[in-house]
């Protein structure tokens, strides 16, 4: 029970005075480890309690999760087909801009359906007292506000074609957008959407909403790893073609 190692008890007071620093370090290290262990245990208990308030037997939960995963998969597959085979452009008689607008409407409607399925799913789930506190509610509304600002502002800056995969249709922007909200995060549409899902989960006090929000984050991170390199390649190809054209003009 003594805080010092037992070997210190055999030392004379004059000898012990030179060893006082080591017991303090030992005690602080042990205290830190105990605190970390207690914190990990507390977090584990909270997470376990939240998960226990998720009804996995509800079919609406699975439907919502599938809808969240389907949307990015759909627009990436369709956009790739458009880029390589002009699928939608040919379907709309060679009018690439009209085809892009049609895809934009489709993605928007799919987004509305996804949001409705999400709200339906969490409305059928149990609430948790921890998520119904004043602080949780305030955090939820703050996330909703910030998330919507990111989504709306990015759409405003990029325009319809810039937001809804116009670069896959050959409708490229003149230069990279670096102002707000792109100076805050690299993919404000995705991050803003994730924040909105999380905010809704907190506002309604639903642990199932937290779970679905985490799934949204995973899906969007995977989508970005798939989309960003391809989009960068599209613009790199354009710059290469511009450089080749300029070189050809100089030679003439």
C-alpha cells in the first residue's frame, strides 16, 4: 500500500533525499494510466449504452443505410459511363449540358429520398437521455446550421454543373475554386452533409442517427478516394491539351 517501491524503505533519510524525484514520477505515471483506463472504461460504457438503444430489427434502419450507400455509388457509376461512353449525352441527343441538368435533378431527388428514409428510420428508434440534454440539442442545431452553410455555399460557388459532375460531361470550370467554403475543407458538400446528418441525430436524440451518421462519413470518405483522383486527372488532361496547343501555336 506504500506509494514507494519497498527498496526505498531500507534507505536512510539522507540517502532517500536524493531519490525523491523518482517516486513522484512513478506516482504520476501510475495516476495518468489509471485516469486513462477509467476514461476508456467510461467511454466504452457510454458507447455500449448508446448502442443498446439501437433497434437493429427495424427494417427502416437497413433501408436507410442502403440508401446512403446507393447514392454515391449511383452517381459515380453513371458519371464514369458518361465520361467514357457519353451515355447520358447520347440519350439526350448530344446535348451534354441538358444531360448534366437531368443528372443533377436525379441526384437531387435521390438526396431527398435518402433524407426522408433517414428521418423515417430514426423516428422509429428509441431516444437516449444523454442526447436529449440542452448541450446535445445546442450541438445538434449548430451542426445543422454549419452543415447547411457548407452545402449551400459550395453549390452557389460551383453552380449546377460544377456541383453535379459537369466535368464528367466535358463542362469544366476555368480554374480551381479556392475561396469559401473550399478554404475551410476540401469537400464542403460531403462534410456539410455529414454534419447535417449528425445534427439531426442529436436534435432528435437518436443513437441510431449517430450510427447512420458514422456510416455516411465512411461512405463519403470512400467516395472521395474514388472521385478526387479521377477528377484531378480530367483537369490535368485539359491542362496538358492546352499546353500542347500553345506549343503548336509557337512553332507556327
